[in-house]
DNA sequence: TTTGAATGTTTAATCGATTAAGCTTAATTT
DNA sequence: AAATTAAGCTTAATCGATTAAACATTCAAA
């Protein structure tokens, strides 16, 4: 790497101290009363030498890196990819750069990601926390590192967060199914204590109860690392045989997609044999032979809010905000 | 942010100089002959104080940040999301962290991303270059910043790159269509001078010529920012009316998806009215009423190779490698 | 006994930018 | 003329870790 130009190079060229150069570069020539001639010379020299300030040095000195650490479950998952994109744009608008990592819903991986990003002195974190990471989050808070949780949060750890009103979303979806005449409604969710999953399940159960269908409740839980296998079992349990149901709500995008593969395999007619509602948008939902009804999340709002809240924290605010966003139920043929 | 523990804190606690602490922390106690007792004390103190080295300070001193800058067209696009994921994992395996940005295929955005990442002193770049960014790439080379291009590259700029053998992929797809009896084969591509697009088109044209079908060549070019509109026009031109074709090759994932929307709208029967072949995998391809034949890219290999090549460069290698990877043609009903 | 190694440790410069404090002149006020 | 103020600039410490070089002590060889 050929030597980059530093403040010193400019200072030498113009024949002044680095202090003056720094003032001019940072637009403080007025406050610091730098001579007009000198300002011009410095500006010219900076351009000629194509000076770019070294952010690392600046960060070390200032104790702030203008960097946000983003931890999601998996950047390859379209939901998180889209979220990451929104966060990137919003962060960049506010002068921040994003470093990311995927936790794979694994608390160990998440811990090492957090450590790595702390060592890189990120100014704050946006985290989609994995199961069992309460203590990690608490530790971050004790270190007074700005932090916003997204998608999920912990009831017993008071943090900033932006999440969907998951309870309301499920409730709405189930209510919609019931309104369309379905009664034997099942749900396939991930086996997880995370609040977003619990709330989605709770919305299902409460909606069933509210319609006196508590006896029809059929919840199947799938392990994250065995999505396909467990989902297939679950679908067999629910959609086949004597006690088969007539509608299903899937709790996430990936569960919906893997569910669709099962449905194809089982050769089920949608919505005649089984009505379905999915979670999050996905191009696949549009091209399934019966277009899918699904719960749409306001990803853009979620990402923007998260960045906004985080930057407020970084700028010194200590207020804690809990934001719950509303879903949109996109109604199509799969639930008619 | 409560004060983090620094080398100095440990040094003070143990009663030695920071030098010794640094040696021990970096596992150089043998070479630097640090006393056994002292080593123990330092280790203990480091644990007690939960010492985490400040990477910023280390980076400034060492002139290396152990950071890779990744620039893709759009992280929300599944192809790039998957690529990013592979790159993240491989980078992390080698001790690197990834900073990313999306260029939106815009040379201006790409330039500012590159500048920002340079100022953050990334050790090297993995770039999916936008159209018209040859000079930016050349500038990076002149600054001797390690660099690997992916997905595309420039003929007149000699750089490391990893890309698909796009010519071969198109050629193969067209050959497959012809083997299945299709003759009036069209192609929808992006209007772009980028090599990957040019090669995909060239593969199409050469395959047609090789089969004495040069008179049937029907190429439609779509503008990136008007994918939907232009694609719809293109589809109307190709698939409707007197001179309609009987098969189409789409040049990218996004073109394929938007093409599927058109096909749905036009109510075409696949493959009876029109055979189609898409680019890259996509869950939507599996659920389209006729499962799609598509050209699969070896994303994992691509990402791993890119990181591997980049780290070699960072470690001082100056050899230039051009890697072309082979596709896999996933044959299904849409091209029967 | 002297010289030379070997061992163990400290000192201080360095990376590049920031910034409080101090130092010159010149200009203005009393 | 002396004192004050302003204008314009430099000095040097600082952020935290790294590392070449110097220093000090002990031990062994000549």
C-alpha cells in the first residue's frame, strides 16, 4: 500500500503545524481564527494531495467510530437482508457505517460476534437477539453501550426495541380465517422462548379462545435447525388423517416456505383441503399456484426506527423506547 | 460508556510496564522471555479485569484493520445476500470482519462507498463493480489496495476476479432448449456493458449460430431501474403476436422473477406456449406452477474463493488470478 | 577476573488526528 | 507609553497498543 497522505504531509507542504490543518479540514477555521491565506493554501494542498482523513486515528482520538454493529440471525434470509438494507441506507444518511454478523440463532456465535464488534469499538448495536442471550444484552447495558433490539426483545431486560405487534398480527390472521369459515385451525411455530414467537403463538391461542375454538387448538413446534424434517412431521400430524385441520398459520417466513414444499409433496389443494397464511412477504408466495395470504411486516419502518433510536442513544439520550409496529394482512386466495 | 480496561490498567495492577503485558497478551512470552511468574500474574489480571484489546488502537499502530470491505449491488437481493453470508463466514474463519455497502449498480454510490471504506482503512475489497467504474478500480490498484472483483470484472483492467463462466452457462442453457426441440429462442437481458451481461448474451448468440439459428435471434434489453416496465414491453414483443417465440432465457434472477409476473399476467402456458430458463436459484422458481429450469451459480465457491484470494493479496501475494466457475443447469419442466 | 551470553524488564517512539494551552506579534485602548 | 486585546500560529499531550532498542541482572565460559 503506497503511503497515504496525512495531516502532516499537508502541514509540511504548506509550512504550518498540523493543528492548523486539522482546524481547516474540520471547518473550524472561523472559531480558531486561521488566516485567510493559510486556509486557502491548506485547502489547495489537501486537494492536490487528495487528502482523506484516517478514520482509525480519528476514532482512537475521539473515542467514537461512527460505526454501527448489526447482528441478525442470517443475512441470507430475505427478511434480514431487507432489514439490513434499510439499516444500511439510514445509517449512511446519518454518517454511520455498518458492520454486520449472522448469529444463526446461536447464543455462542452471538456472543463472539458481540465481542468482536466491541473490540472494534462500534458506537452502538442493532441486534436481533438469539435465544438465551439475556445476559449478553444485560452486559452490554452495564457497559453503557447504546443498543436497540429488533424483531424480538426480552421482557425481563429493559431495553430499547422495535418489533412487530406479533400478538396482534397472529390474532388478526386467525380472526380472518375464522371470518372466512375456518374452524379447525392449526399453527406451526418454532420451538423458542423468544418473545416474538411466544407472542405469535399467544395471538393464535387467544384468537381461538375468543371464538370459542379452544378445543380446536393444534400447535406444532419445530426445531430451528431441523426446519424441514420437523415441519414435515408437523404437517403430517395436522393435515392428514382423521383429525385433520382445515387451515394453518405459519409463524415465520422460513416455516411458510418449508411448509409449501410439504404441501406440494402431499399434493394438497389450497385452500380447499387446507387454507394457509404465511409470515413476511416472499416472491414464492406470489407464484405458489394459489397466491398466499400473508402477514406483512413494515421492514422499512422497523429499520429506520431502529437506526434513529440508536443514534439518539449514541448522542447521549437515555430515554428508553418500546416501539411496536402494525402488520398488514395481505389477503389473497389461499385463505378464501 | 464506562471506561474499558486497557493494557495500562493491567500493567499498573501487576506492577510492570505495558510492554510486558502486550507481549503476554499476544502470546510472545517465549520469544520475548517474560518471566513465568509475571506471565501468570498478567494472565490472571487480564481475566479479572476482563481485558479486551482495543482493535482501533491496534489497527492504527499495525496499519492493518483485519477488516474487509464488501460492495455488492444490493444486499437485499438474495443472490448478494447469500454471497455476503458466505463471505462473512469465510472472512470470520480467517479472522476478518466485514463492512458492507450496496451500490445499487450506481457508479456514484459505489465511489462514495469505496471512499468511506478506504477511510476506515479496510485491508482489502471484495467488489461487485457497477457499470462504468473501471477508473475507480484502477485507482484502487494504483493505491495498491488488495482487491478482488466478483460476479463481473473488466476486460481492460487486470484484476483478480472470481466469476461464473457466463458464456458457457448461457450456451449450455440454449443448447439444452434446442435439444428439446425449441428453435425460436429469445433472450431478455439488462442493457449493460458489464462483462457478465455481455457474456451471457454472447453465449446465447453463439449457441444460436452454432445451430444455424442466427435468424431466430431475438434479444431484448431492459433498463435496470425500469425492470418491470421494460420487461413487460419486452415480453409483449417476444411472446405475443405473429412473430412470437417459443422459448426464453432470462439473464438474471430479478429479470426471471419479473418475467414470471408478466407470464402470469399474460396467462401463458409454460412450457406449451413458452419454455423458460431462469438465472440463479430462487424459491419462487420451485413454486411456479411449472417448476423452472435454471442456471445455478456456485455461490459458496465464489464467496470462498473471493475471500481466499483477497487474504492472499493482503498477506503480500502479488499474483493475479482469474477464476471462472462452472454453473449447473437444473433441468425441470419449464423447458421440456 | 573479565568477557560474553542469556534472561528479564523498561523506555520511549510510533501510528494519525485532535485540541487545550501557550506563545508571538500587531493592533487597540487607556 | 504601558497595558490590554485580538489575531494567528505552534507545542505537546492524548487516545491504546506495539515494538525496537536500551538497560540491568545473573550465570557461564575463558
